[in-house]
C-alpha cells in the first residue's frame, strides 16, 4: 500500500497528475497536493482523484500503468492520448 496524492497543479493538457509519496516529481509543498489515501496501485487512487478534478492521470514516472502515455492503458476520458504510440 502506498499513499497517493493528486497535484493541484494543472498540466498543460488540462489534467492533474496522480503521484505516490515516493515520487520525485510530486510537488514538494503540501499546499500543492491533495491527499487521496492508501491504495494498492494507482487505479484506486485515480478513481479517488476524479472526485477532486474532472481530468486526472497517473504520473508517467511513478504511476506509469495509469498514465495515458502508456499505450496499454485504456484511457476513457481522453482518447487522443492513445495516439502517441497508436500508429
Ligand atoms: Zn509521480
């Protein structure tokens, strides 16, 4: 189980990144993140993050399996992300 957080920072694509507490890319200030809770993997955390922000995604580095940049991840909200490796 890991502690997961969602960043309050809006990414250029309009979404918010979900990180676990050991990620070096998580914002350092507690004011910049919302604590989501303990989860086995990023899937539960991602679901919880949607209660705070409409568009969220797993961090590419710490939650790769939930990142839209992972071509195997079926991302329901933003189909366009899947085209990165989809050609
Ligand atoms: Zn991360």
